[in-house]
């Protein structure tokens, strides 16, 4: 599991980072809202642990911008406020859970595990982005009336992209999410599958293609 922790209480944030790493998870730690939004938008996290009161951009705005950018990563908000209005505001902005400080670390770990598990178990019959529709039951990719079947790995990659359409996916992320963290698949395999998918997108006449950013990874892009 990969977790992002955003909290301006440096000692607490660092301690939470170490807590997750001790549990064999990957944890990134940042200390203000702007950097938290940047990391959450560009990284591939299973859960974001987000404080409400942050410098530069508060937690509410971070969540709001993530949801407006179609970034669906689960977010658990941390706050010293325990009034109902604050909790409602956080959930209305798009947060998935809420935990009041001070909290028991085991409860935080349990809530994070629950959010990550819930995200992985979510099932949709269809995913859509731009002119594309991905049928999750028969692995068909549609553009208008045209469709093309996808292999299991092609489907896994397109599902990852279409679930996070504005996010840049690194090769390592694609390998871990589609093949598994223990896989011996190389980056050359990822490049080959990108070529396969680009050809299939072209075949069905989609204006969407898979573009790349040097040293960062791949993302979906709409062509004019």
C-alpha cells in the first residue's frame, strides 16, 4: 500500500510516515496543502491522510481540487475540530472518512486499510472518459459504435488509466498495479503494451491517445 501524509505538524507527520513504513507500506510525507495537492495529483496513492488546517491551501480545498481533477484516491481527513459542521464540510468536499485528533494510531491504520480495501473492491459495469467507454464485464473498449476486445493486461492498463484519467502513471506503478509487485516484468513490456493500446485506440477512431512525459510516465490525452 502507498500512502500520502499531509500535515503541517512536522513531528506528527514524520511519526505517521514511520508508522506506515514500519508496517511495510510506502509513505510520502509533505507539510503544506499546495505540496499535498501536487503529490496527490501526480502520485499513485492508495490512500491520502490529510490534515484540515494547512498552510498555503487547507485540506478542504485540496480535496475539492482533487475531485474536480477526477482524482478518486480515497482521502481520510484529520482535524482537531470535532464539531459536526466541520465533518460535514469535509465529506461534502469529497473526503471519504474523518478522524479527530488526538487519535489512536491503530484506529488510523484500520481506517486506512478499510479505505484501500473498499477502493480495490469497487466494481463498475462501465468506465468512461471522453469518447471512450470500457466495459468491465467483457473487456470491450468502445468509441461510439465501434469496439475492440482487450487482453487481460490491456484491460488492466486501460482500467487504471480510465479510473484516474488525468493522472500520470509511472512504469513502476503500471507494473505493480497490473502485473503485481512481485512480477519480473520489465519496462520494455510496458512500452510494448502502450503500443498495442495506441493501435487499438486508433482502430476504433478515438480522439484519446496514450501520451508520455519523459521520466514520469504515461497518461490519457485528448487530441483536437
